[in-house]
């Protein structure tokens, strides 16, 4: 689409508004309303919404020369990032949010009443209430900037699109695409948004304002008519007939039930709102229903938990050590196995130069293949462009020990991440070998899940530069990073490691240098309890199902099979020998030891607790079942709730113990670590949020009851007892 530029805007000086620039009116009568909320992001609060209505009434409504309006942002990287989450959180009576939503509609009614076309000129994040703002407009133009994303992510906060999203999106993109967007909360990039009919045009960022003004003028003149994407016949048959829609409702209801396990109320509420829209007597009635449901969702503990995780993730984007004096540009990764290649991938994708080194060309090639295969997959799924993937790969320099090129290249490294196997001697050797060629300032990070960082640092001539960076596997998928300074690590090294982790897209928490760090330390007692439960007569399948039903992605037995029985057993044995004392009691995990001895190492060996039969899937391993039956001490006939509480309380108590001992520095870190590290149910918000919601006193009582019945490993730690006695909450 071609638009002629228009010149000669008039402006009215310094803004009298808090959230908007002064309205500019062009010669052809296009009013440009620039959104400029205080702070980094534009968000829609009740006060911002009220102000746009005042602005409209003061500067637009009675100005007859205005023929069309463009809404545009003054911020470099966001249009509107949604409703103000702080407003949602701080509304004490969530029922009041219905009024907030409905007043939003009143404002858009005021705007619509003037009868002039409105254009949303979108650059950067256009999310949630921000996209709903754009949906209320007559025309949407998005820039092709990498920063431009459109989406309705409310579901990720346990909410639903409450400013018309469940009603206004469907007519543009179709029922199925609308449901997909709202139920996944995924970001839509501009090219996709154009294809699906979400926006009318895409433009280069430099042209956005000019094109938007021109489009507005043409809409006003009637020379431009917004075209709705035509639906193919098959889509019409499904979406536009009651019989077709019945199929959609059935399918979507089943998918929602399967994906949420019944733990999340907002996805079914979204489906309900969309469905309600078809039968509602008026558009207003449908919007009122949606607003009612929005306020109900905002009052759920699940929403509070998910918003808590959003806040925690946002807070952790800020480096607690401040920006390092020297920005890391080149990262050397030692070891091109699964871990090393994953670390190299997330680094090169985010613009870091990577020196990937392994023993020989064959080993390093495997790592390169891993990265290039993943890039090809991203390209295929359109998660990246050819240019992005080519650029990422071009940043990786493959290096091998048998070619001295690595020695010269290492002189450029700012930070090394070693990911060689877990063997102290080997780690010492690689540190000493690398240090000969590394510059003085280079930080040396070690990716270990078990070895003390202080011990690894002993081999270094610059121990102040040594730090732990514990990634989780598979690195490109897992969002968490534990950053572990030892007692002698310099602040500058901590700052650099945190900055690199955040740049790699990880949420990084700082953890003390103790056995298991945080996540594995909490997993230890949980794994032991899984074995103890088998000894208490809980069937293998029942155990896995009970923990999955609690909301973890998989049960402990599947988890042991996936990470490998040898690895799981090693973690358990290592922690049993460490400083956790009685807290690792309850079982000696003999079943795992025996399974390792028999080569039942889990998925990688084709059998563990389950037998893996290729396409046929998996079934309980009869050999493991026989072993399990053989170790039952007394069948206690535990209920599902008892199984869940016994296993989860061991994890939770250890998490609180970590806070008590300063291994983690806050409940926020503890919650994020548990949710992002092991998949602790997000709808519970993490162990600390869960304790706040369930009540520390009730939880401590339950654990004391278990301690009496099953042993001292259930004794609640001091901090949990203190919180129980004081009635205080971990999160204020
Ligand atoms: C009925 C309608 C309901 C809704 O609309 S619910 C809200 C739906 N919207 C969202 O869920 C989007 C939330 N925001 C984000 O996902 C990210 O942010 C962005 C992708 C937009 C940008 O990410 P990045 O560039 O990394 O910035 P950053 O550090 O996350 O945020 C900078 C500051 O902006 C605040 N912020 C962002 N979005 C909102 C929001 N919707 N309400 C209130 N504050 C918001 C953050 O907290 C932080 O603040 P600080 O600098 O003080 O730490």
C-alpha cells in the first residue's frame, strides 16, 4: 500500500497531560495522540484511561477540523505493554475491576461516537490491554521492527483479556486463531500479524508516523477501506456454523482440560467468554460478561501466584551487582557436549561472540551441528529469519585442542564457561590450560551441578575471577540459571556472570556455594522421599500420577528416568553424604542404587522405572515393579493427598531451610528457582507463595504430624516454625 506524505503538523507546546503529549493536528485534520506514560513502559491504568477521555473531550471532540485520529507511542520500544499490572494487584476488592473494565468501554464509546476513523500506529510491545486498545481502533499499522510484538498474554497472569479482547479479536483473525492467541498468550510478530489479519499494514519503523497519518486521512476521505481477511471455505464451515463451532468447543475444552490439569481457571473462562459472545443479546452484554469474568479471575490465588512470578522475573532482570565495568562481548565455551553446545547456542543467539572449544574437530563439530540443527528448526517454525539464524551461527568460532588457533583466540575472551564432565581433576586441568592464554580480566565460570566452586577455584591463579554458572538441561529450553560466587569471588566477576546470564535470556538467581546449590539441594530430600514412598507401599505408577496431579510436569520416577538413574542416584548419594543430615533420611534410595547396578539407567538405556518402546511410548518396567514390591516395608495405603504432601513438603522444607541459611537471598529467588528449575507448579507461585496461601502454621502442623508418624526427616525447619508462630508471610 502506498501513501503520499503529508506535511505541516501543528503542535500546541508543552503537555498539560500526564500520560500523553500535546495533541498535534495536521493540515489535513489528522490528530496525532502520542502516548507517553511516565516511566519506561506505556501501560493503561484507570487514571490513564480517564485522562484519554478528558483529552478527547478537551482537544478532539469539539474540534471540527479533526477528521481522523492516530494513536502512537513516544516510547522507543513499546506501544502499550498492557493494563497496569500494579493497578490490578493493588485493587483490594477485585470486583471493582469490573467497573474499571466497563469504564474503559465507556471511553471507547465516547471516542467512537465522534464518528471519525482511528488508527493504531504500533511500534514495540503491543500486549494485553494495549492490543485491545488497538482492536478498538478502525485500522492497525505495525512496524517490522524486531521489538514489535502483538499478543494477549493475560492468560499467563491467570487473567483474561478484559477490555474486549475475547469479543473483538475473533472477527479479525477467526475463531480458532483468536482462541489460540488468548489461550497460549503467545507473541505474534508483525509479518504473521499481517497474514492473519490482526494488522492492516506493516511498515518500516522510520515511516510509521507518516504512513499512519496518511492512512488516517485516506480513511476519513473514504479512499482507503480496511479490508478484512477473507476466510477460506473450510474455515467458514467450521467457524460460522453452529455444528462446526460445536466441534471447536468440544476440541478446545478437551485441550484446555488436558493442558491445565484443571489447575488454571482462566483458560476455561476465556473459552466461556468467547462462546458467550455468540449468544449475547448485545455487544455491551458480551463485554459486561467478559469484564465480570476478568474481575473474578483477578481474585483467584492462581492469578496472584502468576503475577508474583512475573514480578519476580522482572525484578531479576536487574543486576544486583550493577553493570560490570567491562561489558562481556566474547564468551569461550569449553566442551561442546549437550551442555556446552546449549550454552553456546543461547549466547550466539543473543549477540555474543562464542569461542567453542573441545578436544578435537569431531567433538566440536557435534556441538556445531547441535546449534545449526536447532537454528534450522527455528527457521522452519518461523521463530527466526534466515538472516537471524545465519548471523547467530556466524558468531561461533569452532576450536579444537589439536590446533593452536584456540590459544590465540582465547586472548579475546571476556568470560569462559566450562562445561566439561563433572570431575574435579579434569576441571582443574581445563582451568589451568585455559588460563595460560586468557587475558587478566577474563572471568572463569564453571558449569557444575555438584562440585564446590571454591574447590574448583583452587586450581586458578586468579580465584577472584572464578564463579559457578549452573545451567539446566536442555539449556535452550530451561529458563533458570544459578550463579554461584565462592567466598573469594570478586564483585566484578559476579556482575559479569549475571549480565551474561540475563543476556542469554535466563532468569538468574544468586546462590551460595553449598552442596547442591539451591535447586538440587531441594530435590535431594524430595527424591529420597519418592523412594521412601515406594517402601511405604505406594505403587510406581500411583506415585508418578500423584505428583503430576499436584501440578509438576512429571512425577519423580519419570524425572529420574529422564535425567538418567545414574545422575539422579549420584545427586542423592552426594547430598546424603553432605551437610543435610536427617533431612536426607527416610530411605537409603536402595532401589535406585540397584537399578544403576543393573543398567536400568532410564530413557537413555531404554529402561528404568519405565520401559521405552519407541513409538509405542512407555510402560512401567516389570523388573522395576518387582524390585519395588520387594522393598515394601509396610503398605500404609497412603491417599493421593498424603503422597503429595509427604513428597512436596520435603522439597518445601528444604527451600525454607535454604532461605534460613542464606543460601538464597529472598523468597522471590526461592520461588523462581523452584518454578523455573524443576517446574514447581506455577499456579502455586513457588514454595514460599504456596506457604503464604496455605498458611505456614497449618503446613508446619502437617509436617509435625508426619514427623511423629514417619520420622524426624519431616521436622519443619526453624524458619518455618518461626513463620508459623508469628503468622507472618514470606511475601509482603
Ligand atoms: C484487561 C487487560 C489486562 C492486561 O493487559 S494484563 C497485562 C498484560 N501485559 C503483559 O502481561 C505484558 C507484561 N510486560 C512484559 O511482558 C514485558 O515487560 C515487556 C515484554 C513488555 C518488556 O520487557 P522488557 O523490555 O524486558 O522490560 P521489563 O524489564 O519487563 O519491564 C520494564 C518495566 O515495565 C514494567 N511493566 C511492563 N509491563 C507492565 C505492565 N503491563 N504493567 C505494569 N508494569 C509493567 C515492568 O514491571 C518494569 O518495571 P520496573 O522497571 O519498575 O522494574
